[in-house]
C-alpha cells in the first residue's frame, strides 16, 4: 500500500457541538495509521470527538486523493456487491420492525458508494420509484452516473443542493465522518416530510471493538457517538428517535421530524460511563504491552 506523506499543519479547534464547550479533555493523540488524531471528550456530556483536527479543505483533499490508499477495499466488485447487499438487507430488516420500508416511494442514500445498496433495493423492493445518491468519491460517482435509475445529487451534503424531499434517507456509517454533524442532520431534516424516516448507523462508542489507538480511533472519524449523544445531536437538528438499537459495536436508529425540545439525558452520567469504557479499553492494551515485554 502506498501511503503518501501528509501535511499536518493548520489544525482547527472544534467546540463541542452539543454544549459549546471549548476545552474538552484530551484522551489520546494516537489513532489508526499514525495520522493526526486528537481524540477528546467533552466533560459536560460525554461526546467524544477530534480536536484540534484537520481543516475541511484538508479533509476534502484527503478524501479526494488519499482516502482510497488507506481504505479502498481490495475485494472484487462482486464481493463488494455481496457485502453491500447484506448491509442494506439488515437495514431493511431493522426498518421493517417498525413497519417502515414497504410504503416509501423515494429513497436517498447519503454515502452511497458505488450505488450497490440502491441497486439491491431496486431488485428486492417494488415500492420505490425514486432512487437518489450523495457520494464524495469521483470513482463511485462515475459508477452511479452510469446507472439508468439512480439520480446523482452532489458530492457534498453540506453544499447547496435541492432535490426535493424523500420518504427514506439512509446514512449508514457516514455521520461520524462529518465536520459538523448537527448542521448536516439539519440538512437531512430539510429534505424530509412529516411521514419520512431517516436511518442512521454509526460506530458505537460505548461498545468499541479492536484496539482504540490502532484501530477504532481514526482521523476520518471526526465524531464518536453513544446512544445519548447521537439522540441529542438528532434532537438538536429537529429529529426524534423512533427506535434505537445497539448490536456488534454498531449504534443505529430510525428518526422522524420533530418539533419537541431535545430529550434530557443525564449528561454527567454519560460522561462517566464513557470514560469507564475508554479507560477499560486503553488499560487492556497496556496490560497486553506489559505481558509481551515479560
Ligand atoms: Zn459538550
């Protein structure tokens, strides 16, 4: 794998988007691939996020020019299709548990990749009539645009775009990459109707897997949500949770529009629980290090 040198200058300080705290506690500076990864936690509410971090232009450049060197799958197209089919099948199973998925006519996949999930939906569900995609990768964009049924909207959710409203919006493992998740969720909410649903899945910071400093923490993951911080973020964007699930280190939820005030949660308790999880995982690594020296 070719890893080009990275410019690490011009880091940007980020306040906690939930409470505005400008001095979160640093947990570690180590992340996957030894890239800039200043993992911090807000002591007011337990939100884990990167600060200081790369600027948006630096992230854009990374996604455009370098991301694939680190994260592009070596799987064949056929295997890649199978993986995505399983993922979307699971999403539709979860949606069906609240009777969603059979009546919706339009679907927007944010972070659509090659468009395989939308293709699977077209083959397996007859109710959808409009298929739309937002995807930053130019390689994937080409593939989506060559499809005769997917409408390619934009490469950047945060840019100015308008493609009307959708019955179902899917954000599978994309929210944790955003520069400003609450603003992005507000944009999602603007493209929903009163009977629309948004499916959101992210890594579960209360149930991490693998080593935190060599695997779980990564420069491209700017935010690390727990159930509480995800629901609060959604609430602040005008969305409320219909259902929340936690399985296999993944946190997922289905959301709809809401004008209710954000649900109160015990923020100090979330911070304490989150620190317990983090310390347990960091200590596991230290114990392993000591054992290997002996
Ligand atoms: Zn905070």
